[in-house]
């Protein structure tokens, strides 16, 4: 994705740029509110990361002006203000998501991925995911293993779709929590491990593990399949 970062704190901005570039995103950064508004109005971005406390023009005003001009680019607001009223105001101004500082890298990347998926239009050919003997039809959310139907719960399906859409890509527990549960749970919970265990039993692939554990890092579809 092409991402506009409007953040006047050089330390935070550098952190954001490095993190996003490591995930193969392209970043344009400014620390001035007025310049951020002009870039948002006139350039083609897939996402805006927008600080609220900015010189030149506040982030809330930038967000409101972009929406008044019918600029539909997704906006994630970044701020140290975490009161409920602040969050509600930001969302009412047209923000798609809201993160309070300081934030964890994994959570940031997961939120960026989630916003990107909301705006993405899936090609018809991507509706059928197939890895090894496992096939997931995204239209019907039906799963088969060796052409035999497998009954999965909604959360199991969500985890499986996330992993199968990115075969070989490693997902931490935090990122799975954010994508599937919306980060409403304590990151220390073992709910991800429990659901991965259930999926493994249901997707028994002739003794070959379909979902691989990378110790201390997370889970991925077995790259040897």
C-alpha cells in the first residue's frame, strides 16, 4: 500500500516509516498539518496515518476536510489522547480507526492490514483458496480436506482464511487476535493456541502438519505443503 504519514514527532515518524517499509509498503511523510491536508487531497494514497496534535492544522480538521471533499481514503488516527470522547470525536469526523500512543508494532501492522482488507476488492479467482489437500471457498465459507467436507466454527474459519490467504506468512498471536477478535481480548490469553489446536485436529493432513508453529513467533501455513 501507499501510505501517507502525517506525524510531527520525528522519532515516532521514523519508527512508522521503518516498520511499514519492512512490510513492503511505500511511505510519504510530513510533519505539517497543512501539507498533510494538501497531500491527502491531491495524491493517491491507500491509507493515511494521522496524528491529532500537529503544527499548522490539527488532525481532526484534516480528517473532517478530507471527508467533506469526498476523499474516501482510510484514515487511522494516532494520538496520546485516549478518552472515550476523543475516540468518538475522531470516528465521527470520518476516521476508520483510532490508535493511542504508545502502541505496539504488531498492533499497528495488524490495524493497517485490517483497513487495507476492508477497502480491497477481491478478484473472482481469489475466492477459492487451496493449499495442499485443504480448500476454502470464500463465497460459501465451505472447507474440504481431500474433497471431504469439514465443519468449522466462525472463528476457526476466520483464522483459516487469514492463514490460507497468506501461505507461508508468519502471524504472531497478537496479529491473529487483532484480525479475528479485534484485539478485544487480553494478549496474554491462550485463545489463539486453543483454536489453532482445534483447527489442526479437524484439518488432519495425513500426518503432515497443516499449520506450523514457529516457536516464540507465531503460526503459518506449513511452507512445505
